[in-house]
């Protein structure tokens, strides 16, 4: 998997080097705890950390972005 996009507050953020299941578990734990901060990447290119506060009622979408398909596949 190339990366995982996170839709939060109408903006797209991303995480890399993790599985969808790991990200989903982090979101579920944050909600169960009443809220927690989640570190993500803001922007493209050089990493720029952003912290999102995930709590009950916070709309969050986890969007897997697969690796590029080889040309001609």
C-alpha cells in the first residue's frame, strides 16, 4: 500500500508505513477513550506533521491508496 489518506474536517491528510487495520484501531481507541490526538502528515512531499483530535462524533474516513499498477496491467 502506498499510503492511507485520512479525511478529517473536509481536508485530506495521510499516514504511511502502517496498515489500514492499525489506523482503524487507533481511531477506535481514541473514540473509546473519549478522545485522543492522532499524528498524520499534512501536505505532499516533505513530511509536515499535523495532529488531529479524534473523539466520539468526529467524522473520520480512512481511505487506502494502493501502489501504482504497472503500466499495461
